[in-house]
C-alpha cells in the first residue's frame, strides 16, 4: 500500500471519529481560538486605559501646578499693593455698640445720678471697648513676613458690629486688605435684649506682609 493510500485511509478514520464526537464539544473547541483572541484584546485594552489614566493624571497635575503658581503670583501682587496700616486705619476704628451708646447717652442725661448708667457710658465711650491689636511675634517666611497679633483686650459687639468686623478681616474683594488669617476666635454671649444681642469677642490674627 502506497503512502497516498495510507494518508487517505487515516483521513477517513479521523473523519469517522469526528462524527462520533458531540457537536457541542466541537463547537466549544472551535471557540477556544476566538476566546484567546478576545482575552488578548481585553488585556491590551486594560493596558491602554491605564496609560490613558496616567496621562490624564499628569495633565491634571500640570494644570494644578500652573494654577497654584498663578494664584501665588496673584496673591503676592495683591499683598504688595495692600495697605500696611489697614488694621489701624480700617479695622480698629470700627464703632461698636452704637445703638446702645445712643440709648445710654439719653438715659444718662435723664438720670445723671445713676452710677450704673454712668459706668456703662464711660465703658462705651472710652478706650476699654475699642479694637486694638498688639504684636505678639514675627517670623520671616519664604515669601512673606508673618506677624501674629492679638486684641489687647476683648471687646463687646452686637451682631451688626460682628458682621462688619469679619467682613473687614476676611473680605477677599477688598484690595487694601493684607493677607489676614484668623488664628483664634473666641465668642461669648453676655447679654440679650429684645432688639440686640451683645457678645464678648477676643481674636488672634496672623498678618502676612512683604
């Protein structure tokens, strides 16, 4: 028997054997190469997504760094243009408890012998209830000089006084304001009337200047 005949007989036997195999098994065997191709494609897709995420992260960091640098430059420019006497010229002269002062002045004129009224009037008109910051420490930083300041004594404010004070300290739109950070803020309610609440306020600040 020649080699060609043997090959044909072997091929015939294989064909007969394949007919005996379950068609579902054949289908499963046929899907193996396709599954391998899909697995490789998924692996490449995961790697590509990881690279894309890494590029996005680097872009975000670059943008964040640029924005940070821009903000620092803008802040430094603003600080350089700020009023070095802002606290003494703007914050410390803020009037406090003006409605109560008017009431007490009127009552004190009617009852000049009332010691309690006279003491309260003296407190409201004098320096005891005036904002005054005193320097605590100074530090030289990379970009700014930091000065820690504290109220010489606590002061009494009503709600409107408190709003104006905090606006003067924290209002970003105020170009004259130096960079002021509230280090400590103590607030205690001391009395309340029908139309007014009075608080005792003590504040410590950090001022950054050129």
